[in-house]
C-alpha cells in the first residue's frame, strides 16, 4: 500500500514486517525515529519482539549477537559514533557468521561533532565482514531490508548486513513509499533457520579462539561467503522484483550510461540529484551517465567493469575520505577498472551535511571533462 | 578437520586443541642431574609433563606451550629451553 512516510518510519515498517524476535538499540541522532517507532510497535503489541533497552551501542550489538547465536532473527540500528562504539562487536558478529541486520542512518564522524550526513561511518567499517547496501530513496531503504535479511540468512552466505541510508536527507524526509503487506513479506522471507544454535540441551561454543593454525582459514571462509553473496544478492533482488515489481538484481545500477563518455559514480541519496543533473546535461548534448553502487560490500568489481566499458572518464563522488589517501569508493572503482585505461577522478563532496546541488554535479562533470580531479569539491577557502 | 561455520565447536574440544605451530621454544629434559623430584610435573600449567616408567619425566610436545616454567623451577637445572626447528 502506498503511504506518505518519513524515511525512518518506512524503515521501521519494513523491519516490523521482517518479524525480528529481538531488537536491541540505543537511540542516536538521526537514527532515533526508527527505534522509537519500533519500541512503540512492540509496546502496542503490533510486533511480537523483545525490545531490549541498553545503555550503549556496544551493548546493543552484543545483545543482538547473543540473541542471534541463540537462533533469533535480530535487528539494530545506529549511526556515526554509535557505530564506532560497536566496532569490536561488528568483527565478532561477522566472524561468528551471525546474520544480524542493522540499519545505518549515515552521519559524519566526529570530531568536530556533527550530526549531519556523510557516509564516513559505515565506510570506516567496510573491512569488518559485513555486507553494506546503500539506498537512494526511502522506497529503496524499505525494500533493502527484506532483501538484506534474505541474503544474510542464506546458508551460502551467513553474514551480517548493514542497510545504509543518508541521515536526515532520507531519515527525516517524507516520501510516498509502497509498503508491502505482512503476508506478502512472509511469503518472500521465511523464518530464519540457523545453522548453529546455542542450546543448553545440545551444548556448543561459538566464536572460539583459533590458533595460527586455524585463524587464517576462518577469515578465508568469510571472504568466500562474501564472494558468494554477490550472486545470492542478485538472485534475491530479482526474486523481489518478480514479487513486488521493483527489481534489485543489480549490485550496481546504470542511468543513461549506454552511450555515455563521462560516467559519474555515487552511492546513496546523492544519486537522485545526479540523475536530475544528468537529464539537464543530456538536454544540452553532453554524454553523461550515472553508475549507482548499491552494494559496497561485497564490492561488484566485475559489474562495474562491464557497466563502464565504453566510458573514457569516470568521476567518483565520495561522501567519505580515507585520510591520507582518497575517497574509498574511488579507490575501489579504480581497482575495478585497473588495466582498462579508463581515467578515474575522485571528488570528496558533501561532508558533514554540506549541501550538494545540481549545479555542483554539473561543475564536477565539467572538471572531469577537463581532467581536473582528486580534490575536495566545494571547500570554503575563505574559512581555511 | 573441516571448519564449522562461525567458529562453532562442541564441548570437550579443548582437548583436541594441540599447541600447533606457534611455540617458539620448547623444554628438553637432559636426564643428567635429575633427582626425580617431580616438580616439573607439578608446575606445568598445561599438565603435559608426565612420569615415564623409569621414573624420569618428559613433556608431551603436542600440548606444551613452551612457557618455560618447568625449566625455571627444576632445582638441578636439568631442563633446557631450546629453539624450535621448523
Ligand atoms: S614449558 Fe611449560 S608447558 Fe611446556 S612442559 Fe614446561 S611447564 Fe609444561
Ligand atoms: S624438576 Fe628437574 S630434577 Fe625434578 S624431576 Fe623434573 S627434571 Fe628432574
């Protein structure tokens, strides 16, 4: 049913339909509205789940890890410094192969303290063994939760997943969102079937210590699962398309890329603005297209290589920076295109909630055309 | 042994966990001055020193961590730490 919903509430509605049995979260701006809504649903008996109030994000994810190990479908949400506080547990969740799903309302990392949007928080956890899916709008943020659970719980994958959507820009914006019914979601997403369960009657240890003779093999297994997740995501996304009419079979999505000479590459809500800017540039005869990356982990290198085959220049819009190097997305795109001769230029944009408009996207495309890149775009030099 | 998903293991597996490849030094019992006091057996935190039929003691290298406690405590310095050869 089509409803006008705030992004956070669209996510809460999606989570409710995924039937998590345990929710543990600590409120932090701009994630708060999601867990607030879920707490109300549990209190009003709309959702049959245990809502655990915890004193910090570290405890929130620890509770989720324990509940998941006991065989429950679990959920949490966080952002920025809250995600940083979960850092240690994030690695454990992935290493213990628990399919926890967590929403990240993307927000800048402090210091300086900033509650607005960029993607530095989730990007900083890219190496933890979690899958990371980025939503462009509230519809996609809603849909990616059903897909995330199904991919994470697939026995060929068994890895945790982050559904990332831009703080405030999406979390606090009202948009029409098509929310499927509980029955439709039940048919798409069966109950979680764990592989290993903590059970007093059949005792077992999880997350053992592994000596040098075993540790590397466990990391290898996670990497292999991550590779398998690419196909599982594509299959589940296609199945979602057949069921609900919105296709998510692509780990990447092209927009007016067919005959493009310059391709912009981006993740998340910025893609909507980029599409509008591309429409304008196309009207003026500029051959520009967009490649939207939906899955940052697993990283779709092959898909990117195929999608950008005919392009001579690639301009990556990074809402993050790996300080001392470049934007993380640009580095990975560069790796995917290594040896093809395609020039990849990086632009660090919109950090800490700095506005980015159509004219900025057009300016970036102009800079890329001239071969000027690898820089912060939109710096206020007067305050430096 | 095939790895189980998520570092999962049934109970009792600690006994299967041999020291493996990471030990750098191991104790070698010389039987030159040994007075058969049995202190090495008592102090070994891994419980891997045992008495042979002839009354002398020996370490089970499958489980010895190479902590060197037996060497430190032997009253007649009859045990020596030597570097592992790999
Ligand atoms: S070195 Fe340590 S573990 Fe090895 S036999 Fe001696 S006391 Fe036991
Ligand atoms: S501690 Fe030394 S002297 Fe005593 S039994 Fe062991 S090796 Fe022999």
